[in-house]
C-alpha cells in the first residue's frame, strides 16, 4: 500500500510561468518532457506554493492527476534514471527507421543564391556534376532493391524527394525513376514523390511530368520581387523573381498544388506574415516552410544568423487563420499538443532518411553534397543491408537532446527534437554539438505556445508571460545565456 506520509515535490522537468492579462495573473505549470500543461488562478497557485514548500499533497484535489502525469514525484526521485530508462527503451533513438529518401542526379544549379548551404560548402576540389548514364541505371537498380527489401527498418510509407542543385535540370531522369519505382516496388510499399525546386524550369513537358506522377512540389521563393531578388539571383547576377512568379501562375492554371519554401534573412524577416498573405491570396498555396539560415561561410549572409521569432510567430498565426500549414512552428505545435508523447527528433536526418548523391554516395543529410563528411556508403559497393547497419547511420540515429546532458532539463526539450546537425558541424566541428540558434528559437516558441494555449481557452489578448522559476533553471544546470542571449 502507498505510504500516506510520502512527500511529493515538483518534478525537475516541471517549469512554472506567470501569465499576465491587464494585471490579472494566471500561472502555468508545464512538464518539459511530456508537455502536460495546467493553468491556475492566483488562489490555486497559493495552494500549490504551499505544497512546493511542504511537499504535502493533502491540500491538492488534483494530486492524483499530478502523480500520474509526473508533475509531482516522490522524495528521492532521480530524473537521470528516468532519462536513462527512456534512452534504453525507445527504439527511435537507438536505431534507424527509413521513411525518406533524397535523390539527386546533379549538383548543378542555374541560380547563384548567396546563402546556399550546399554550393558554399563544396570541398575545394569538388566540381558540380551530373550522374552519368551508368550511374543513373545503378541508382534505379539500387533503389528498387532497397525498396523491395523486407528489412523492418524500412517503413511502409516512403517519400522520394528529388533534390539538387536544381533537380528539374534532370527532370527526365526523375520521370524515368518514378515510373520504374512505381512498377517495381511491391504494392505494400506506399510511395510519395516530391521535388524541391527553385521554380525556374516549369515548361509544358515538366508540367506533364509533375501531373503524371502526382509530384508534390515545394518552390523556393523569399517574398516579393524587391526582397527575393536580393539573394536569389541567376548565374548572370539578375533577379529570378519574375520568371518564378510566371511559373507559379502555370502551376495554378494546371491545378498543380504546391507549397513554398522561404529562407528567413535580415531582408524578409519583418515581412513573413505578408509573404503568407500575398502568396496564399494569389496562388492558394498548400503549405509554407520557413527555413533558418544554415552555415554557408563567414562571408555569406549566414555568417551571423538572425531570426525574428516574433515575426515567425505572427506568420504562423496568419497561416493558421487562412488554412495554410506552416511547417517551422507547426511541427512544434504538433509536439506540444501530443501530451504524454515524447518528441525526440525534428529532422529526418536523425536516422529517418538516406540521401543519394549524383555519384552514388549515400549520406544522412542532403546538406553534405559535394564534400567527404558523414559517408554512409555508395550504391556501387554497399548493399541495402550494409547501409542500414552502417556506423554513420547509427551515429546519426543517436543524435537527440535527451542524450545530451546539458539539454536534459531544458524547459523546451519536449518540443525541440534537436537543431540542425549540419549547421552545428560547420560552426563547431561536430553534428552532435548544440545548435545555439535553434535553442533560442525553440525556447521562444515554447513561450509562444504556452500563451497561445491559454489564449485559446479564454480568448484574451494581449498577454505577457514571464518565466518565474529562472533561478530554478540555473540551479538545474541549464542557463539561457549559455545558449543564446534572451532578447
């Protein structure tokens, strides 16, 4: 029988926030790992304060709920034992589960974007290239073999993503690949085709190819002409907006749904909500993804990355209001709302994808085109089984904040999923290191989600939120200023 004298205290994973509406105070208790969240008025908070000081749950009517959801834990509770148990018993952070395959038949591009993290990180001796006819055959054959494998670490639903360079420079190769995979892959395997494009090559032949295979399209565009053309120029140093805009009209005319991919820079970060509104009103976009700048050399716009989290949050609210899925904050909304479920990975590169380059090299992430880092294998020499059991893929499968001691008591670990490992490696030398830009963004997003969660309950604006246990954060070994200056 349970000990009635057992004292309980707030879990080390619990953080407390104070929300203010025109002088009225509300208090939020949030479990950082499981995302359970409760709101209390001032009188209820005074009872909780007494409990925090005395460890006596007898005056709390909801103590059983708090116990079940690990808001309160018994005296002597060791959070490290819980973390170790989770790490040991969670498959997705111990092994790979491939559901995404990037394929590139070229690393050539007809644009010259100054922030490009691929071209600007080519090795000094690397020359952009296209797959030879023999390599194209080998890529098709290897992928067919891979997708016909009954290995349980290959998921039933597979997304095949055409990437580059500019993938539509090789659209005929993708047409052939998608046709062959559709014929040769067993029916129990569901294939979805997607292409990420700069939107400059959308002639009638390409349009027919997209319609034939029901290709999901993501088009890179950074805003209206005066903003987009700052960074996304042609090889002749001319703006690319007008050509892309006309091509988007073609997609609309042929009723081909598409989303847009927008990289956040100093030039557009104040215009994100307007970008959503403009492109949705004109083209009825299906989705928008806002990309953080990834490292592309100290002389590029990415040397000192900046992100306006407030502007990004406003863009999310606008996207939600018009029914457009916004991916950057949207992923964290999903994690925040899945109460009790653990969110370990925010990117497919952490054991959920493989990337095939033009010469057949296999990598965990598409950012490593054109350099020798993080090689998993090559389709010419590595069987599907050898790829799935490779040391590099295993290493990337293990990248998750819960394995990093400095992250285990972060207030936002439950919506994090880790930052960009490529960006971390380029800036600090290791894909396992903390991505400071992403940390700041994630903490700010958590505070936004706490406010939005309560606003939806009471429909009041504006609201101010303060973290009232910042001292507790520091005592637990996690300090905001160690990661990014709060502003």
